[in-house]
């Protein structure tokens, strides 16, 4: 066994999870399948990092550990923690096979490309490029000219993605998730058939294809054995967020479950709209014989007990689950408040008042957060924050890679990397003055007919407007496409070539040039062009818009976030908007019991983001949309069905708002005989 010192800082449940397994007679480390049910705030990341360190201490080669996470940053953090746990005396621990499901899939598919009918230099389409390709096929099939409203490209891609990742029939996806598109089932089937053929012809894989190809490889017994034999231990983080493809891959790599550890919390499974299924974690132990071991973490290091009591009462009302009761290490604390307000304007007023009061007590704005079910729920609050001069950041916005100038520059590199990438070629060619879609198609067809020989670009006859710029473009493409050419410096070469075109094609060229300089710096961190392009497509950076906005001049700001974006975060004080039926659960999720249960888990996730103070706010009135801004038509909010008697016993009820202060005189004989006047009208 490994030195217990790597585990002695853990509580008993964490220690049992991190140290699970033992050495066999041959001194090799062995462990059966293990599920770690990690409740909110119970030190999941710390426990998993200690398990990695324990495996290394026990003699497992770090090169043979596969660590699958849902973000690249999470994988890097796990590696750093494991190194810190092992101490500086050991050589640096490197986990070369740590990363997201999609990034690991990309590496394995390239390794076995010939076995699955791909070129090793296939392209990975980001979401924007995949949507553009979908739109191209949509137009070619005449669906953009349909007499009735046909789904737009992003909706078509969302339907395709959901059907692929759930492995359910298209009709089921349409009925359950996109009912307004159900009449187009036949047309969508043809669209997706042609979309797949286009990708195959372009040697391009979209985000979903990475899992599809890995899953197909895993279904081949020989390939599954080859891939599985590369790893002694497989660890999976956030297992409750996996879909059927991901679970199937793991079963194929480890049919017996030997050396497989998965970590997650069924109570935080909230991504069914991305095709994740809670059944993966609920059914994990039973898929092995004997059943997988289950260790439950219940000691919470984040929240006070008052908050946890309410969260425990909420989740206990659910159906099928791993039962657990979170206990706080931080003490009792105050009960969460259940605040009744008149309407959304009063709700905004309450939040502003509480935020400022809390700030005066020494809690910075950054340690306070307002959470909501949908982004538009914060509209009235945002206006009030601006009026009261309270700075805030609202999470969301365009992806960095969706900015037009960034896509322009990357299209050049993507075409150079894969000459069959028709989408990248079309965009790169149209950067030339005077070159539109028709000329771009003509040039690319000639290029393909010439066996994708880059020298042929020099002989293409461009339009008059492009003649001066064409030789430099053709020469650059020829230089970039040389397989043995050096990668470092290529992004800089593209940036310098693109500079005059940037000024011609886009406004605010100076601002956009800064983005491209930043992209060049990012490129320097990657050893190969393929790795750079793949990682950008699989783990895109986020930005709030196409250009840089007004600089943040305040040292502090309030956090506004949807609950889905808040998962994994924590704040001292949390204000949760619109806790009423119709929002919790959402009116769109009341048709099926499993959707209602996911809504319960969503509320649970929101509540467990709070460390010290939690306010659940419930407006009495909701104003009807499609009326003037000052209209009075409204409905009354119904109390959330999740707020049972047991849960309400854990909350402090509070009514907030101005009382009616109109003076009501004492009773007596009326001085004005209004009743007599009314009677006289009909006498």
C-alpha cells in the first residue's frame, strides 16, 4: 500500500474513496469499479486529486492513468494538486492522458485514423463552422426557401447534436425537445444525411463526431482492447454529466470495471438539454458483478448548516437517488430567507437593498451573486443596478472564436492544415478583394481537381480586384502547407498578411488587431498546428462580444449568473430570483416526471452555491408579456411545489415592500351620503 501520509489530511469517507484498492501478490495495484458520490461542497476535487496521488504512490505509472474531465482547466488543476500532495521530493508528476472527453477522443482518433477511414490531418469544426456547413446543406436542399418556417441553422445543429448524443430516434428528439419542428422530420433526416456526407468529403469532424468515432472504435472489440490496454487506471470527474456515448465508451474500455473510478453527484445532474442522463450515475454500480463499491461524501466544507438543512429537505423530496444528508463543518449559521415581494420591480429593489447592506457589513460585491433560471429574469434588476451605480458582471456572451476577424485568420491555418477542408477554404478565398462565393467555389474546384496541389493556386486567374494581392496569398498558402515546415511563427505570418485585409473588411481594425496578436501569443503555447487548432475548437475562449467593451474601472462588482453557469462556483451571499412555480419548476419542464426532478436538482444546485447567506425571492405578481412597458396586465405567482412543509420549516419567512400607509378614519356616520346618490339614479 502507499504511504498513508498522502491521505492523512482527509476525513474518513474521503480517505476510503482516495485509498480504495490494494496491491496484489505481484505487488501490482488493483482496484475494482468505484463510485464516489460527492455531495455539494464535500471536497470532490481534493478527494480525486488525492486518489491520483495515491495511485502514483502505489506504483501506478502516471503515463498509464487516464483522467477524464469536462474542462481542460479541471484536468490541469487535478494534476497540480496531485503534485502538491506528493510533495516536492518526488519528480514532477505528469499526466499526459488527462483532459476532456473530446480532447482525448481527438488524440485517439488521430492515432487510429487509418482504422476508421480518416486522414490523420482531419479538421475539427468548431460550433460556428459546423453551423455554417449545416446552413450550406440547408440551402442546397432548398430548405431556406420553404414556404413554411423551417428551423434555422443553429436549431438544426442543436437537434442533430441531441439526437446523436442521446442515441434516440430523431422522432423522439423532435417530440420531446423540439416539438415545433416535428413536422419537418423527413426533411431533417435528408438534411443530416447530406451534412454527414459533406463532412466526410471534407475530412472534417464536428464536436459530436469526436464522441461518435470514439464510441464506434470502442464497439470494435479489437480496437477497444488496444485502447483499454494503454491504461491501468481510468478516473472520470463529474460523471453525472455524461451522456450515453460517454458511458458506453467507458464500459467498452473496462468491461469488468477494473481500475475504473467515477466521481459525481446525482443531485447535481442538470444538463439533460445537452443529452446528459442521470441514469448513468444511478445505474453505475449495478452494471458490474459484483456491484461497484460506493463511497458517499457528506461532510460539507462550503455552507453553514442552516443552508444545508433547507437543501437537504429539498432534495429529500425527490424520487430515485443516492440518499445523503450534508453536514456542515462551518457551524450552524442563519436560516435562509424566503422573501415575498410584490413584483419584479420590488424584487430588484430588495436585491439592491440587501446587496448594499451586505457590502457595508464587509462582504465585497464579488463575493455576492444573483442567480436566476433564465437570463431575461435579470432584466429589471440590471436597470436598477445601473440606476444605483452598482457595477456588475453578467456571465455569458459570444464565444471569442465567433468573432468574424478571428474566424478569418483561423480559416487560413485550417485550410493549410487540411486541404480538403472546403469550409475553411471558402472563407479564406473570400478574404481576397472581388472574390465572392461563386469565384471561391470555382477556385476550390480547380484546386481539388488538381489533386489539392498548392502550387496550382499560383496559376488560378483571379478577378481584377484581387490580382495585386493574389500572388502573396498563394505564396503564403504554399509556405504554410509544407508538412515539414516549422509551426512556430505561422500565426504571426497569417496575422501580418491579414492586416491590410482586416482594415478593408472590418471596422475598428485596431481593436480587432489586438485580438489577433493575443491569438498569436496563444499559438506559441502549442507544439503543433493541429494541436492549436483542435484545442481552440474543443475548448474555445469566452468573450462578451465581438469587440472589447468599456473597461471595468471599478475594483469590485456584483455577480449575475444563470444557475447552469454557476455550477461549481460559490459565494458568501446568494440571491435567487423568481422562486415560484413556472420558474421552479419551469413551465416548460412540467410535462414529464423526470424533467420535474431535474428542476428540483437545479434549485438544489442554486441553493448550495451559498456559503453564509441565502435569499429565495418570490414575487406575487408577474406582468404579462406583449403589452406596453407600463401595462398592468399580470398573473399571480403560485408557490413553488418544491417548497414543502418540511422545507419551509428550514426557511425564515419575510415580506418586503412598502406598507399601505393611507389614513383610514374612525367609523361613524358618513358625512357624504354616496349611497343615497347611487339609489337616486334608479329611483
